[in-house]
C-alpha cells in the first residue's frame, strides 16, 4: 500500500504538478466533483471582469466586432477541437448539450431519411444521462420514430436494420465506463447506422479522436472537465461529410450564411456555423474561453496523453487505497480495465454497510472537505458514490487523503448521524 | 424649439433622473443603442465577481442549491413577469430568443393540430426580425406547414381559415412601429388563430399586458432594454391555459417534473418549467438578475408607466429637434402617433442627402460619441438610421445633444469622408 510519503514523492515528480497553480480552490478541500462542475481557473475572474466592465460597459455595442464577440463561439470551438480529435472550423461552442443534441439527432434522422428511409429507430442506453434520452424521446414522438433503450452489453446486438442512429455517451455519467469509440462507430457504420457521441464526461478528461473514429456527430459540455463555469455553453461537432447535407431545425440567424444581410429567407452557412442559432451568453462564453488556457498550458507538458496517464494513475491509486483501507465495504462500479475507464471512480456500498447509506457517506465526506457526489439507484442500478478525478488540479496526496477520509467515515460510522439523512437535489 | 436650458430644467424635474446613476456609461457618450445592447448597470460587476469567485470558486458544486442557481431561470422569470403583464410562475429566463421561439411555435402548431387540424399556416411580417422568420421557415419545412409573409397593414386580411399561428414582433426592430397587442390578439382569436408575440423591443421599454390581451405565447430578449449584458438569456411566457397542453420539443432535463429523479422517461413539469431545457449559463444569467434591480428601483418612481411617459417625451423631443435642426434632410420612419411608437426613432435620408449616406452618417455620429446604428435597406424598405431611447439612463439634454450632433454631421458633410464608407457587420 502506497504511503503518504510515496504520494508526495509522486507529486514532486509529476510533470503536470504546475497546472494546479492555475486553479483557485478553497483551502482544505479535496475536490472530486470536477465531472459535475469544474473548478475555477485562476485567470477567469479578471477576464470576466474585463468583459463586463470594459467590453460591455465602456466599448458597448462595438465589442461585437472589436472584442470578437460574434466570432467567439467559433473561436472557442477551434480551441476545443484538438481535445476531441476534430479539425479547425469543425466545432462551435454554443447553447446547451441538450439543445445541441436536438440539432444533431434531427440532422442524423434527416440524413438517414435520405439515405435509408426505412431506418426510423434511435438506439441508446437506458443508463445514458437522462436529458439525452428525453431529447431523443421528444424527437421520436414528433417524428413518429422509435427510441430503443438497451443495456451497455447489448450495443452490437441492437444494430438491427431499422436503426437510423446509435446515440451513446462515451463515458457513462454514473459508472465511468468508457466505450471504444472507434470500434463502436465502425460496428454501427457496418450495420448502416449513424453515431452520435455525447462527450460530456470525455472532453478534457480522456483522449478523444472523432476524426480517427470517422464518427458522425458529437456534442459535449463546457462546464465539467473544461472548467468553463456553471452552465458554460456546450459544443457541437459534425463530420465535414455531413455538415452541409441538411438543415438543423434550430435555424436561427447565427447559422445563416450572411447573418447581417438580414434577408427574410434562411440560407444556412456551409460549415459548422449552421449549427449556431441565436445570440450567445458572451460573459459565460468568455469564461470558458479563458478556462481553455489551462489546456494550452497542459499542451506544453504533454497534453491529453499526459493528462490521461495521470488520470489513470490517480484512479488506480484511489481504487487500490479504498480496497486496502475499507476492505469489503464497497464494490467497484467503474471498470478496472484502463481501456474501459473514464476519469472517475464509482463505488457502491456492500452489505457490510447499512442499506441506503451511500447518500449519508457522501455527505459525511463533504463535511470532511472531500467533495464527491451521490447518485441514487433504481430497480436496474445501485446507489453510487461518484468521484471525479481531474488530473489538472488533483495530486496523489489528495487522492490518498480522500481514500483515508472515506475509511474514517466507514470506521467511525459518521454516516449514521441524522444530519446526513436528508436527501437533497444535487446535480 | 426647446433650448439646452429647457432640457436641463426638464432633467432637473424628471422624477426618474436618479436612475441614471445606476448605470456605468463611458464619459462623453450619448448611447442610443440600448435597443441592441443595454448599458451596464453599475451593480453588475460586483455581482458577477461574487458569482465567479465565491459561488463558483469557493462554494463550487453546492451553489446549485445554496446560491439558488438551479431556480435562477424561474426566479429571474418572476422578476420579468410584471414588466410584461404576466403572473408569477408564468415566465422563465432561459436559452435564446430564437430557441424559445422554436419551443412556442412548435407548441402552438401542436395545439392548433389538436383544435383545428386544417390550420397549417404561420403568418408573419416580411419585416420581422429575420431570426424569427428563419425559425418559422425551418419549422414549417419540417412539419410540412406554410409560412406566409405579409406587410404590416395586411395583418387583418391575412387571418384566413388556414392560419394556425400569427407570429408578430410587438415593436418592429427596424421601424419602431408598435402593434396594438390587445386588438391584434382579439382579431386573431376571432379568426381562430393563436398569437405568438416577440417582445424583444418591448420588454422594459413599453408597457406590455400579455394577460390583459389574453395572448397565447411570448418570447423576448434579456440584453436589450433589460440590460442583462451581451447575449444574456432570453425569456419565454405561455398562457396558463396552454402551458400543460403539449410538450415543447426541446424536452431537456430542466423541463422535467422531477429532474433529479433521473428517470429514463420524460415527464414534463406542469407549469412554465417545462419550457426549460438544459443547464443555463449562470454567470450571464446572474448579470441579468442583477440588472433587473434597476426596474425594482424604477418601481418606486412610477414603474413602467413613468418610464413610458419619459420614453415618449424623449422620442417626441428627438423628432421635433431633428425636424427643426435638419429641415427636410430626413423622413421619419417611426410612427408619430404615440400609441403606435415603441421606444426608438428611425430616420431615412431624403434626396437632400447623397444616396447611400445613411451608413456614413451613423459612423460620423459614432465618431462624435453619439451611438446609434444603421440598418441596410432592400427592395422593400429604405436604409435607416436607428436610435433607441432608454428612459432609464437618457436625459433630455442627451437627446437634444444627439439631434444637434446629427445636424452638425449634415451641415459639415462629415459623412462624405472616406473613413466612414466601409460597411461593417453591426448587430
């Protein structure tokens, strides 16, 4: 079992150790919830203050051009592109993940309707993040299509001749299980289906190669591992072979080929710009832009490959330490195999612990300054404790500290205290 | 003709004069573009700094509950509601105007399909803001419906038995002409059509009474007269008689009856919450929330009625002064009649001025610190100089100064200088 001293040595040897200084984290906190809301990059407050006081307050309307506001969704998209294996001019940062998913799912159904009119089913996983399923459900309802929900191991078998679109989240939000994007995409294509990837728990966390996988469509989140701030705009990518093939339904003026011609009829731009819709929240989008400077700094230290290596080392350490310090108390929900693991570790309490204790354990950890989160189970899946490991700002010492805190909570039965037993909404 | 001294006396007597102190405007600028991007309320920088540094940076994920982030769209909606004649719990501040329009137009078509299946036409004005037309065009294309574009005087005649929805902007973005909401809504209802109102140039600028007019749906903008900052979230209102009748298509998790139950199937909330979709840009939305404090202050001084009275006095003064100081140089595009005028004044150059001079005149005014904007004409409509008058922060002295600057630009022919002749994108 690794010691605190070993951890500190690993931190001293960590080529990425300087990145932590780019973040402002509260003292005494071990933050394992960057997969829900990324921490604040230190440079963001000054950038936001400048956008508000100078660009908006002093330069007013002319900032649409002089401060580059109008081009910001494309500029931020170009900065996200290398993190997901996309090319320049192929990504825009805009709207929300749910809305971007509606755009690409609609477009995918339209393309399927042209190429294979009999295919009218969308397949997804029952354990996908619910908003993805809701968007698909509403779209199917409107189009008279079918949404088929499957378990993760049923993907290959699900690709029947009626399937138009396979819609998957690359890294599952609950379990942290990761799909093999290239293999799944190839299988879907071989079966005649298009693939929409949700990268909410991937972008900035694990290497992604959309172009290499020949994927069709992707969306993702700006406020998790990209650290863009609460509700930061999301992103959308469409493979260049599809981008000009059809309109997306949210055909607002920012997607027009010439938005300032103010023509009464819509002429979509010929590139990813057509996936824009209306005027974007510039203050929030500027925070995301600034947050991406952290990845520019990481590029000098090995980029996503180095971040992935550290992420796996951190999650390996956490798994080992929990198993050593809390023997038999938890079952690992996240795959142990590196190739199938995202950047998080999820645990579910075993019968050693009282039924329903997962929520209270997470609360007791938060009270100790170790912030993870709880996800309730249902008939299909257990309650889980969810811990996200952001290699940008977490140290090996943090990880061991978190496992030790968890062991202490179990040992002292802190979770049995009444104050930890109110369920609250957490995102 | 009113003198500078008269103006200063009117300013001294103005019951709303203290509101200007709530804004941070650059020195020497007369800002007549608040109908495009509202000026910065003085309290916003500190609020935004607090949201970023404390709520995000220090309190992290728990701010979704403790700082009220999750409820913010509804809370801000409740603050906008009294400005547009809506009730509590009937408005959410979310997404963009274009996206909200897509939601309500889709819902209106769905309701029409239930109540009057033969009605499959959307009517709007050719001179409506283009994004409204684009959204309607794309939706009609997808649903096999028809978009019929008319001129403003053709509204009554357009309400034929095929019309499902009349979609109008209350105050036209180009001309400043205002519809009689109650009369038009009643006429549409009498003809069996639903009405969608776009309030982008109305909310915070003119009194609006959606409930009194028995309107069906409305959307509007947070960054014009509400001063929420560049790209601030928009708002959406649905009359309670319609709100639970059908799904809106962007059925994301924030519209779910129990978003944190994380169920795989969608169950829409029974109120306006179902018009929410995904996670909102909290930093931008917080700026809008803070900006609305200005209207709380205005409420103590007479509220929208007082703002409207001042707005009409400002636009009357501007029209009179331009006609006195630049005789014959411009034609008034905005209706002279109070009941038909929004909070802006638009002019088009007469034949006294060189053809195509409107853009250059606006640029020459900007060089003098008087910021309005230019909107290009086409076969149907002339080039215009557009001036927005925000009674919250404009004085009578400002207005006379703007008219004097315009007269000087005309007298000195500054607009003939080459540097004013590059057309640029302006929003």
